[in-house]
C-alpha cells in the first residue's frame, strides 16, 4: 500500500460557520436540497460523531450509487473536520480509502478559504497521479458548487 498526500485550497463567498454546518451536522438535510441532481439522501449512523458512518446515496445515472464516510472529528470552534472515504464512490479497485482534513477560515474580504489536506491510500503497488487527484476534486464540485449556491440563495440555512 502506498500513501499519496495532496493539499488543496479554494475560496468561497460563504462564511466559515455556515460551510462547516452544511458539510457536517446539517448535511443530511442540506445536501439533497442543494444538489438534487447528484445527492438522493444521506444516512447517518446515530449522531454525526467520531467513528460514525455516513452513507451518501446518489441519484440514478450518477457515476456511482453511494459512498461511505467514517467521521474522524468535528471541531465547531475552529470550523474543521476530518473523515475517511471507506467504501464506494471513486475508490474503485485502486484505492483502499481517502482521508480528508478540512478547515474553513475567514477570508480577508469576507467569505471563506477552504483548506483540504487529503491522503490517498492505494491498494498494493497502485499509484495515483496528480491528474487523477485533480479529477476527483473536480468531481466533488458536483456537490460543492450547488451547496455553495444554495447557501447564498438561502441565507437562513445553516445558521
């Protein structure tokens, strides 16, 4: 097994606290409403806390049916959270899991800077290239961009 690390940063016009809530505790309610062309439903095992499993079900016709995340931690004071993609989605037969550390920070002109540190754990001697990683990040925008637009159009959401 190999481990490949990659850091990614993006900006958003949405405040850090709202993005944090949309990606963690309010995800089961917000994601299907914000990205109905991608997300069918989200099932959470008990409360979304460390060790819990979150299953994201995608709509018919999406490149994959579902993916499962295992929650690492949520830090509401620092707007940071971690989780690992452990099943389904873009893992295929090349990746064992992908671990994520995400943090939302206030941007100087308002909005947020979203920092993500990813670790890709490959199966056997497989290698993942930077182009493959960038393609996976681009694929995640299928949910991220509509979620951002939803929060901007619905200022009462995730407050």
